[in-house]
C-alpha cells in the first residue's frame, strides 16, 4: 500500500512529454506549488528550500499580504470589538502613526526582527520616550501573536526583539502634610469629594465613572465596577481593564464624611429642571459626566492656589501609595487598594520608598556585626 504524502513533503519526478524534471509540494494551506527544470538537482534544491520554509516556520498563506494590510485587519477584526475603546484608540495611533509609515510596505512573511528593532530606534530618534517605544513593541507582539493564531504567520519575529531599557523614574508625589494642605484648600469646593476620594488611590477614570449604586456609605465601602474615559467619540463608560482593577475599597471616616456632604449637594442640584440624571456620583452642575480634561484644569488651578508643588492628578495615586508604605503598610495591602496586577508591580514602582520594615535588616546587622 502506497503511503500518501503529507503536506510539506513533496516529490520529484521526470516528465517525458516535456523532457523536464518536476518538483511538487502541497503547502499547509492546501495549495500546490510546482517547479520545472532540465536539471534534477535544481528541482531537488527547490523542494528542499520549500520544505524548510514549512519546518522552520516561515510559511505564510498569503505571500503578498503586507504588514499594513494585516495590521488594519487586526485593528478592525480584533482590537476594536474586543479591547476597551481608549485602548483600541491607543493601539490605532501606534499602528497608524508609528508602524505603518516605517514598515507598512514590508510583506508579512518577510518581516524580520532587525526591521522591528530599527523601527524602535527611529521612534526614539523622533523624540519619543523609551517607554513609548516599549509600548509600540508590545502592540506589535500582540498583533503578530494573533497572526500566528490565525495561521497567517508561523512565528512571531517581534518576540526576538528586546524592548529599549526604560529608565526608572521616581514618581512625583506629595507628602502627607502637602496632601492635607490641599484637602484643606479645596474643602467646600464643588469637586472636593473627588479629591477626598483620591485619598484611597483610585484612578481618575475610576472616580469619574463611579456609579451611585456602587457606593454604600452606611456600610462604608465602594465597588470599582466601571470607568469613564474620553475618546474620539466622546465620554465612554466601560468596565475596568483588568480583574484586579475591579475591587472593593473600604473608606476612611474622613472620606465618608466628605462624600456625605457631596451627595447632599448633588441631591439639591438634581431638583433643578435642567438636571439630566447620569447615575454617577460626580457630575457637572446639570448632572452629566465630568470631562476628565476639565478636572485636570481644575486640579492645576487649585494646586497653584494652595502654593503646592505641581504634580499630575495621577500622582495623587502615587502619593497615597508612598504615604501608606512609609507608614509600614504591607505592600500586598497597598497593591490590592490600587488594583495592581501583582504586588511585584507595587514594589517595583515604589522601590524608592523607605518602608520602616526595611530597617529591620539594618538593625539586625547593627546588633549582630557591630561590636
């Protein structure tokens, strides 16, 4: 019984009617490829090369597909329906403005690690940060992993590229005293509740997206179940990006009191005929969602009025983490409060903090070694 050849094996034979040697191989997508030559060795060499393409993982179904064509398909068919809208728009920016102008014309099957590395170099030369170049590489890895999954590519060349080294930067923070000064300054302000709630390390999007149904002041906690983001299409409510971001937060008493005052004012505003109920804890004077850009402007203004060092709104979150770690709070508890994916992320981000626990080692050495 003659064994049927599997895809990728191929054969070589002589056709007397043409007086030529013939090489045939069926590729993994089921398409046959044929080579004719007067010399048997030429056909054998060709067949060996085609076999190697299959075994070495460089076979591509559509050999004419460019990286641009694939990436646009990736954005439309995968990223847009599956990723949060702000993440999709971020991916789209990287693909359209960074990758396609440099590598878009390269055939998907011909894409090499050195070309991707050159792209990252160009990005940095254009004034972008190493972290942005690292993010670009991450987007490419994600897209090309899907190309492998879709059987358009058998291996991901981006996996062989090392991201540029990102220099560690100590996060800008306020001390506990500076944070207290700021809260005293904004006390009574229409958005004071937002700043008091920032004391539990919530992200800006989590605070502005907090729904009334997720806040229980009688029991003293809230649930982070959605976020508010500003996109090209306007303000969008969506689920937290990760499971760790979806969390319960127990509120300190001073934060609960600030939120009670805020809700009383909100109730008064809701009685106006112009009110549009959004179901959010923090709203504009007519009940609609707050544009994050307006909050940032308000924060900058209040920071200047208070005479405090200028920091980003997100740095309030860093400040909370720093204050807690300096007060000997266990890093795992800080990680859970912030919604970090792991305690290692917390430790790496705030490695500059002198946690009182760290002094245990020094004290032990003082007693054991110093005579």
